[in-house]
C-alpha cells in the first residue's frame, strides 16, 4: 500500500501485473528483468519460470538513528526475503547477512528526501557498510542523481541504475548495464564485482506527475467512491513540483556537508561528531 498518510488506507503504490511488467521491459530492450517491490516478493510466482528473470526487493530499514532507509537487495531467494525482514531494524546484521550469502545490497536514492530526514551518522553507515549506491533513479531529479554519482565515485562504490517505476509508462527509464556480460550469470557476477554502469535518464516534475495521476486513476477500480477524489488531481503537479524542489534542496545541502577535505579523507561537515576516523 501507499506510504502517504491517509492514502495508505485505500491506494496502492502500483497496480501493475507482473506479466505486463515483464513483457513491457522486454519490448523496451531489456536483456534481463528484475522486480524490486517494497518489502514484498509477490512477483516471483508468475515470473520465476522465465530464464531471464531474477528476484530482488527494496527493503525498508530503520537505521540506528531512527531514520528510514530503502535498501535494494538483488538476486535473492525466498528465504533471503524472510531473513532480511527479520533484520530490517538492525542494519549491521542486515548487511552481514547479505555478505554471508553473497547478496548485493545498495543504498537507494541516497540524495532524495523521500525517506525523510538524515543524520551525519547515517552517511557514516552508508560508507562503512554498503558496497553499492543507486546513482541513477528514473523518478528523482537529475541534481539528486548527479550528487549520488559524485559521492559514489568518491567512496568507490558500485553504481547502479533503476527506473523506480510504479507504472508501466516509466519502466526502463533507467537501468544497469554490464557491457561484458553474455548471460544472466555473467551479468550477476559483473554486478557484484562492480563491472557495471547506470544508463538511462533521470526523472522530475513531469515524470512524477504522470506517475501519481496514473496510480490515482486506478483507485476507482477497487473503490467505487474513488471518483470523488478527481478534484484533488488538480493539485498533483504542484505537489510533484514541491517534491522535486525538496529533493534538489536535500541533495545540495548534503553534498556540501559531505565535501572532501584537502587531506583526501572524506569527512562529514563541520558539525559532525561521528567517528571521523572511518570516513
């Protein structure tokens, strides 16, 4: 269900059928397909028989600071989903499990305000624990993606791209490419070794507006009274513009605070009391 207050009672984050998603991505030129539903692996049942599909997930984690993080985990099994769910409030244990089971985990939309506020300690954990960062997200502004790309290069992490699409229209806007891979296993090996690169385009106000309107148009299919929400659609472009501005502001502020020092050590901003030796 949608995570927006009030809307979470009646609106889903996506109304796509897994087979329609798979077929759309193949038509748009994807060699391989994965699905990263929020805290769910329901897509595996109708797609598991395709040889070019592998299961992934976006897990909502709680950091030690109390803030929230979306973590991408790629090429997982059903039992991995269960174990990650058990550890979602213990990030060190979460990442340790991923390492022990050779599962790549990544910080998603690191410079987006989507998951709320950030603390200095959060970024210290991102650098210390995670091997990968999402640097090209197909729904957030280019400024946020550029900031993530810069940080990823500084920290020498694996850069990933993904559409983050909640509708069929935006599928494949951004993706991850392994130039030397010639099959699924070679792709997955390259992914975990870091021999990949993000491709595609960023999002912004127009993309977010179209996504929200498409999702809202599906509400009456489940709830007969949904048509009563139609007047609210007029506000969607303004809400989308506000979200994009917030993301750009968020990215600019944290990019400054995570600036490199002349010593070559990447330290947090002047107010940072958090374990500077590790950054």
